[in-house]
């Protein structure tokens, strides 16, 4: 008897705080996912970093042995300055000396990466004025970009998602949830094909030192707005039509970002995902619900009364044979 009461009380306690328990499990799962990623990255990349360090150490030692007149301190100062310039997008190599980082097309590409929060980091402002302007430009431009993307996605999703789903549901009688799921999967496949696989194949041809995996990696890192900056197109010294290429990449990033947002919004509108997200939301208090119900009742009551008043006025207006008599005429008829 006591065990059944304890079990029922535990079940009742879990049901009352179900959202809190789900949120705690969500936080725990996210932390475990972070730890899992750190363990995998460390185990995979650490051996390659060790090999690269050993190779660079051997090259440095060989260079010092071949150039005895140069001290190790002088070499390190030179390399430090070269690496610092490379972090700002300026290369010391003669092959890359002809590529300017701040011509119009490169600046346009940089502005698009800033406003889309991709931020490759391959090119950064050098002057104090450029850094100050970048802050002001981003503070105004990033919310403006979010507003622009939201408006564009809201208009596109009506024609791409809602109307096709409603058409198949009404015209063919299929289940709306089933049609929405199939439509989301098909739309995701089309988007991945048009903005990942096909551009990856194009980049693998246009970029000399990129294979298909590296090109696909660049597309994913860019359209997910991660922007690591380890792969940036159009930076080769022998790149043909570099200005036109940069403009094309800018258009690709903007269109790809819109397509990704459309797909995400389509999946977020699925009934199953909405139901799943509600598990982690805070439930509204009963007092707030009562207030909302009262407001809804008041609005509905006022709307009904307004509709009734308007209907009466319309009926009076539509009665052509009913004429209003003045009080004077009524009195005269009574006296007669």
C-alpha cells in the first residue's frame, strides 16, 4: 500500500514538473555532446598537429644549419612578423602579391560575411578607423540583415511550403501532416543538391587545390554561418576573373543562406517538431491562462455585439417600404 502511494506521488511529481525535468535532460545532453565533440576532435586532430610541429621543427633546424650567419632569434622575429601579416590577410609570397584584399569586390565579399555573421577571418580591418566603422556597420547591419532575411523567408515560404502542402491536402485528400513531412524531406534534398553538392563540384573545379570533400566542407561551413576561414575561394594567385568570381560567391552565400532558412522554417512548422519543442518550454500559469481567456471572451463578446448591431442596421437599410413618420403627423392623425 505504501509503495503504491509512493509510486503514485512520484509519478504525480514528475508530471507536475515535466517541463523542468525535460529541460534539465536537455542541458545535460548538450553538455555531454560538447564533451563528446571535444574528445573526438582531440583524438583525431592531435596526432596531425604533433606531426606538423615535428616537421616544422626539422625545417627550421635545417634552415639554420644551412644559413649559419642567421641567428635563431632573427629568424623567429622575421617569422613572427610574417605570421602577423598573414593573419591580416597580407602574404609575403611573391605569387600572392598581386591580390589586393580591399578592392571593391573583396570589400563587398567582406561586408557580406560580416552582415551574415559568417566571418571567415581571412581579411580584417587594419586601421583604427576601419575597426571603428566595422563595429558601427555591424551594429546597424546585422539586425537589418535579420529583418531582411525574415521578410524574404516569410514571403517565400508561403509559395514554397504552405500552398503546396495545402494543395495536396485539399485537392488529393492526403493527410496534412504526412504531406508536410514528405514536402520537408523533398525540399531539404533539393536544397542540399542545389546549394551543397552542385556548388561543391563547381568549387572543386575552379579551385586548384580543393577536392570535392574540401569544397563540400566550405559550403557547409559557410551556409551554416560557422565561417572557420581555413578555406576561402578566390584567394589563389592565378585565379581567373577574380572580381566576377567574388561577386558570384557573394550572391551564392546570400541565396544559400535564404534557402537554408526556408528549409529550417519548413521543418520547424512540422507538427511533430512543435510538439517536441513544447516539452522544454515553460508552461503558462493558470492566472495568465485565465487572463487570456477573459480577454478572448471580451473580444469575442464585443465582436458579436458589433456584428449584431451592424446586422440590424443593414436590415433597416434594406427595408424600402418602411418609412419613418414624424411625431407631428402622428398627432394630427390622432386629432382627426
